C-alpha cells in the first residue's frame, strides 16, 4: 500500500468510527454523512485492491443502510441493503469462514428495509436466511453469535406475525425467549429489556393463536415484572412497553375466563392486586393515564425494536 492508500484507509476507518459514535448519540445526519464518507473512501480503495477492500465496502454498505432509513430515505436504504447483501454473498462464497457473519447481518438488515416498504414476503425470506446462518454460526461459536441469533429470531417472529403466520412463529418465539433468558442471566443490564420484549412476543403470539395459554399468561406476567423493574430504574422509559404487556395479560385472562379456567384467572387477578400496590409501580389505570395516545400497532405484535 502506498502513502496515499495508507492515508485513505486511515480516513475511511476514522469516518466509520465517527459514524458509529454519532449514531449512538442520536446525531442522525452526522452519522449518515460519516457513513457515506467511509463508503466512498472504501470504494476508492477497492478499485485498486478489491481483494483487500471489498469486505470493507460490504461492511460500509451494511452500516449505511440503517443510517439512510433513519433519515427517511427508505428507497435508497433498500438499494444500499440489496447491494450489501449481494456483495456479502459473493464474498461468503469465496471464503465462508470469514464472511458468513457479514452475510447474515446484511440479510437481516435487508429484511428490515423490505418490511419498512411493505414487501413483507420478501422480507421474510431474507430474515429466515439470516436466522439459518446465525444458527449455524452460534453452534460453532455461541458466545459470539447467540446475541445475533436472538435478534434475528425476534425479527423473524415479528415478520411471521405480520404475514398472519402466527402458528409458524410459535417455535421461533420460544427460541428467542430461551436465548434472551440465557443472555440476561449473564448480562442483565444489556439483555433484560430484550428478554421482556421476547416474553411479550411469546405471549402475544400464543394469545392470537389460542395456543399454550397458561404459558403465555406466565410469559406476559414475567414481561410485566421486568418492565416494572425497568420503570423504577428508568422512569418513563418503558411506559409504553409496560402498558402493552399488560394489554396482552388482560387479553389472555379474558381468553382463559371464556374457556372456563377460572382458577388461573383468579390467580392472575390476585397477582395484579398485589402488583398494583407495590410503591413506584404504575397500576394499569395509571399507565393508561400516563400514555393517552395509542400506538398505531398497540394491538399488533411487539415490534422488533419495541
């Protein structure tokens, strides 16, 4: 690499790092600009040395897609995600060990961009492939890839629900809860919110499918407990999630009541009565008052980033 190449590579890495920091701080426009700069520099380097720099181009494309989507440029985000997936697939064919993780990430991102534009069936195909790849990677290296597999499973549950394939989502929702429970045991600060979302999805899918209702009610209650703990620690941050999880609990109690399972409903009511008297926890009525505006998908499946 000549001096110009060294300089360009340094600038590209710096822009990439800055983009990540800006995105983390909520500075969306600056994050987008930095991601675009990084991609432009990596493309220039790849023209002279594709073997070395095409993986950097693929990574920069994968990072740029969500930045464009956050800026409202959905079509451009989709085109970028498609290019990233195509390039990552080509790289993975040549060197699977090195590039399968990048392919899995690009496919999950592509699925999200397709879903945002209403192309739900195509989104499902991409997310399913991402899950398949992450399962393979997690078998070989669970410590590294279990978090990615859990995230992809969460997206898969959401996508199946969007296509009204709720019974097909039963297995993935169970897998997502299992993984997030394992991760939360090891790192609760990071993964307790994700476990709560997974439990909420587990409950919602079973309520909609009338499947394994007692387990669904227990999952909804566990999700509520986690959100209550998080609400005490971070007041106001989880009100919407807590409210929605309680709606799932109420729905499941009604279904169980209609089925004549009065003992289970009575136990759930007793639990609610005790819970609503814990200091610092919003009761269902208080939660509704604190969040008067309905979410557009309040009765729908928990979104992957709820």
